C-alpha cells in the first residue's frame, strides 16, 4: 500500500520543516493517521490528500498519485465507508452473508465478485476489483491498529462461496488471523434465532479525531451514518447479538470443523 508514497510524503513534510503533529493540525487530521500514511500502512482519503497538498504546496501530487487511483473504483455507495475504514482506530463488523471484504482471500473475493455482481464483471475488471479488495487488508499490517472485532452470522460459514476448497481456505485464513491475535471473532449460531442484525450488514467505526460512524449496506446501496442516536442504537444491537454469540474459543472450533467438512467434501 504505498510505501513509496508514504516515504515521499515524509520527505515533503520534513522539507517543509513540519513535525507530524504540525502537519496533522494544519491538514485537520490526527498525528497517528499521518504516521500510518508515512509508514505505508494507510491510504489517505481523497479529501485528506487534497488538504495535504494544500498544506505542503505539492501542487496536487499527493492527490494524483494517491495509492488506489489506478485501481478499479469501489462501488460508489462504498467510497465514503472505505475512506473511513482506512482511518478507523476501532472496527466492529457484523457480516450477514459474506466474509467482510478486507478479510477475504483472493479465491473468495474472486468468487463473490464473479457470482454476486450484476451486471457481471468481465475478467479483467474483476481482477482489478479483487486486487483493490485485497489491498484493503493492509490495514491489518499494523499489529495493534485498528482494533478489529468481527461478528459473523453462521450463514457466512455455511454458504459455499466459490466451492468447498475456496471456503476451507477462507475459514482457515480467519482462524489464523485470530490465532495471531490480530482480530477477535465470534459466530452468532443459527440457534440464536431471530436477532436485531438480521436485516443488514453493519460496520461500526471509531476514530481518534472524529465522532464514531456506522456503515450499513443492502442490495446495490450503502450508507454511512454518524448521527449519534442512530450509531448508539446500532451499537446496542451489535452488543445484544454479541452477547448471544459463541465465545471466541467456540467460534474457532466451529470454523475449524466447518473447514474440515469442506476439505472432505466430494
């Protein structure tokens, strides 16, 4: 994700005589976010890059060469959520049907983009979309930020996206992320029955320098909300479902056994 970009930003900042904190203050960003961009762990949003260009007088270079500009744009309804995902210090995600995009393997992402896209994507466009999705996983390169909690409906484990081999690899990828203590994961089993999050996928995000926000998605649509009352209601719904979910130990056991079932599928 833009190590060269981050190095160049650092060089321009140092040439201007600014500290990370000074640049952050002038560009209306957090110092931590500046540090992540310079280390190549995060990509600035379009607005962030524009403000950095203005503060450093880099004549649009940071906007024009922002990592991801040469990739297939994400769906228009996800653009704002993607920018927030890159800046979040805490992410709590509920997935109803698919593994969250930034946790998908290449095979799983390709299957989702091949079979769930309408109209269908041609092979070249799909390959660029997969690369964009995999690039999002770089937010996990930092061992401590963002803090990520994932709550999966059991349907995510049981729906054979891409076939048994793809599913087995995807589930074990999630297991490894938990085992290395990079994410925390729980499964809401079918036995929970009806629960408040069955109507939508939801991504709750907290930040160091702005109010929390939530992204909810439906068919061909998605919306970012930052109205405090709504964010609090969705967080409460998340907490209720989490309270009924399997423990992390039980969730890992279920994912391992389900992956084994896929491995032994004829």
